[in-house]
C-alpha cells in the first residue's frame, strides 16, 4: 500500500472529526451559518474532496493489482465515499426528496437520466461508475457495486467496470448488480435478481 493510500484510509475519520467539531461549534456559537456547517461536513466536504481527487486521480474502469506500492485512484475514491456506506441513512434522507438523489449522484460523476425513482434503501457504490437511463424504477434494497476485489496469484486484484441500466427499466426489490452489469432498456427484473 502506498503512503498516499495509507493517508486516504483516514478520510472517513476526518469526516467524523469535522462533524463533531461543527456540532460543538454550532452549540457554543449558535447562528444560521454555524448550523449550516454541520450538514456541510457530511455532504459538501466529501463531495468536494472527491471532485478534487477525481481531477488529479480519475477513476477508470479496468483491472488493477492492489498489492503494488503505487497509489490506486479507486482506493482513494472508495475511502472518500466510505462514510455513506457506513452511515446509509445520510443518503436515504436525500432519496425522500424527489430528484435530490439523482442530482447528488450526478455531482459525484454518475450519469443519471430523468424521472428516476429511488427507494430509500437503494445502495450505490462507486458513484462515478454508474449509468442510469430515463424512467428507471428502483425496488427496495437494490445494490449496485461497480467493483470486485479478489485474491489472484497471491495478490489482491481489483476489477472496476460501470453498471449500466437502460431507459424505462424496473429493477425488482433486493436485486444486486456487479461490475459490468448491463440491463437493456425496457427490462423488468423480478425481485432478488443477481
């Protein structure tokens, strides 16, 4: 693991520390701006950090050896997004406001069409590697993971590839999509599809 990879592993902790500092500051010095710092630490800080990281280290589809001592862009991006895997309620709140979650994913680099319906328990990993068409309906507890890590020849191998969903698809509850999954336009998947 490269030195930068080790530093990026502390990113989720930095979000927690900034959140606690913002809450403490807002309680000691109550004002509208100080209260706004609290959600900014949870939403803007990771998003802006990711965009800066992506500018210098863009995440690309492909196969990678994570055992090498060189920095892997996917690893850094994953660490920045980790707070939302650990605390899924942060994004579930966004899914209760029509259009907010699609806008949120677009800000992370996803390609999201119009009129997409998200249930509160949809899980989207690797936000920049997701392409969703228009009029897609997500069932309860959908999972989209655009990466897989597995040991290969004594090394950790990473495969990252976009998940693509065409226009007007219905994705049944509990369905899971892995790297490179492509759902053709107009497809209706039953519950628990893999």
